[in-house]
C-alpha cells in the first residue's frame, strides 16, 4: 500500500523511504566518516531525514534461522549493510535523488531505496496501533 501523506496531530508526513547503506565491511577512514556526518547534517538541515542508524560491524551480527542461531551475518556477501536512514520525500524519484547524495555511492559501497509501507514509532504518546 502506498501513501502520499499521513496526517498526525502535529504535521503532515510525506511518504517515507528506507535507505539501506551498503559497505564492504571495512571501517571507513576518518575523512570518509566525516563525509557521512556532513551528509547527515545536510539532510537534517533540509528536513528530509527522520531517522538514521549506524550498525555495529557485521562481525558482531547473530543470525537466527528456524531453531538455529549462528554468529555472523545471515548471508555471505561482499556488500554488508552498514546503516539505515529513513527519509521523507514527496515521491520515489525525490527519495532516489536524496539517496544518490550518500557518500557510500562513491566510496565503494552503495544504497538501496525502499518505500516504507507500514510503520510504528514508539513515543511517549504513541498508541498501540500500527499505521498503514
């Protein structure tokens, strides 16, 4: 289900998109990390970033499949999810334009964009209802 806007008591929220940030599993240099910080600051300033999460190294992952628990990531891959950002954009083209500005796209990694089609955000005033 696609939604153009969600009306809340505080404001209208545009469609939201998850941006999965992929890297090669090697920690970035201080200069590369500073580029990511500047990028995040730009998105905060322009109002498009609603949440961002840097993930612990993939070597610290634990995968669960059925009854089994395995140390390490779920799949073997050259590209590792390094972080996730949630952005608000009027449409997918605008979200793609935001994603293209992510430093991972020129630092040897990449990004994947998916529309958020259901959500729940816990706050002090959140009800126990999932939103479409």
